[in-house]
């Protein structure tokens, strides 16, 4: 999760404490809205997030956009 927080800091310039709150808020929102089995996998993704699996995690999170009506980019 630290990598996601750092990316948010890099892209927005917000302080680390605010970035951490933002990431926690989004993750908790997703866990509330997703089916229980998928929400459980989200916990696993967040705890194992590292530079070697960040691409896979980003792809998985991008795919979640479809659950909320967002169109996939081609």
C-alpha cells in the first residue's frame, strides 16, 4: 500500500498523511461495494503490493472500474 500512497503523493503533491487517508478511504469504499470474495482479494492485493506486482495490481484495480460503470480504455 505504501507504493500507492507514494504514487498519490508524487502525482498530487498532497502530504503523506492525507494520501494515506485517501487510499484507505478508497479501499474501504471498494470493500463495501464489492462482493465479499472479491473484497477479500482486495485485502490481499493491498498487503502484498510491491514494485514487482504493482502492474498486475493496477490492471486489477482498472478492471474494477467496469463494476462501477466506467468504460475500459483501449
